């Protein structure tokens, strides 16, 4: 679970979060530019940033503006407005959850996103791996990423609710990370049927809307957790620009639908390209594809030399994760690098 470093044919690998272009440039200083970053799973079709009123930059955000943002998120995620807590990125919300919930045993359905391991380690706890939802039922904190990162596995809502029913009588907490649910798996989202206590759903605005630098995410939380999250985040947890852009984007259903269709076509094209290059399909979402090949470490090194950063895995050196390429020149370079 913990993020870390390993070796890919002599190359130091990257953290589980991807996006380490500074490291990539040091490891392959002669690579052609511009670099192509396919390591993050962030939507490459960013929501168009609107012109913002000057006071968005010059004044502290008003409580009413934050409330409007949370209402827009509630409508988008089919949740109760009272349960939505906006934070400066879903990772910041994970860090807060790890600090304030009393726990002795934390378990996650694995393999999955390593950020949970980092957050709970900072709180003095180790995240134990679990191979099934049933294996999570004895935890104080149970973590399910749905759809899962990196393989796109989707857990049924009924099964997740059953897990919560086993945790709740013991005062346990269920964390469901739905960072990739905007384009896949929405039908299994826990947000519309959130339990009354001990449950929280995390949603990543930056991944779906391609604006990771905005640092915006949401927790759809049971009242007992929502109160503690708001207290942990303190006043003005979200910047004025993030509030203005987020509220507008979340209300734009037309953009989301068109982007979903566009990503679906691109994912199919990516999978076909990887198959021709000798990779086998292992899973994914509309924002990334997980592919396997025995010499994946060597392929990672060749891609790096070509100025293309994919996502390697310390625990699975026969796998690479690829985000969605954009633009014909990017597709051309990726095709050429994979064909070497």
C-alpha cells in the first residue's frame, strides 16, 4: 500500500501518484520534448476555464459561495447538500480522515491507490491489504476505491452497503473513493444512498474535469463525519477561483456527456494500440488503461527515452498504466515508441 521507489531496468520508478515529470527529465535528459505525461489518469480534455470576476481573486470567499459550490456538487453526485464537504483536493480529505477517526485496524481492498497508505502511516497506522470486501468487515476503517485504481474494478453498491452494515454496529468507518466514477461506475455510487453514520464517499473534481491544479475535491459524508471534516478543514478551505470554476463546471451536464463519449472512443483506440504492441488488457476506466507485458520494465524505459511517461508499479513490474493521449502528434509518438 505504501508509495515508494523501486527499479525499472536501472531507472528509479515514480510515486504511486504519477506525474513526476521532474524526475523523468532527470532520468532521460536527452528525451525529445515536449514530454507526454500519460501517468496520472487525469482527464486530458480540461474543462474550459471561464473569465472570473476580479473580486474572486481579491476577496476571501463568502460562506454563501461555498454553499453554492457544495449544492452544485450535491446535484451532480445525487447527494444531500447537507452531506457535502468541499476540500482542497480529495487527498487533503484523506489526510484529514486519517487523523481524526479513532482506529486500530485499517484495511483496504487491494491492489489500489497508495495515497491511503501514506495518509494513515502519517497518523501512525498501517493499511492492511484485503483481497475481498468480506475480508474488510473486521476493520475499524475499511477503504474501497470504486472504480478501483489501477484496474477499474467496480464493486456493487449492494455489496458495499452490506460491508457498511457489518462495520456500523462496531463504530467502524467506511471510506469509498469514487475518484473515477464520473465517467464509469456512477450507477454503483454510494452517494445517493449514503448511510446515516460512519460512511464517506470521496469525489475528485480535478481528475474528471482535467483541472488537477485547481485542488478541489468533495466528501459526501454522514453527518457525524461531515461535522468533523468541516472542523478539520477550518475556514476558507477552498479558494475563490476554485469555487467559481467548480460550481460552473459541475452544473455543465452537456460538457460532461460529450467528454464521456470522447473519452470512450479514445480509450478504445488506446487499447487497440497497446494490443498491437504486445500488451494484454488488464482493466481500466475511461481515463486510463492498465496493460501487462513480461518486459513492461523495458517498455517503460523505452517510453521514457522517447519522452513519454507511463505509470509503473513497484509491486507489479509486468504492468504499466497509460492515461489517454490527445492530439495526433501524441498518438504518433506513442505508436512509434511502442513499436520499437
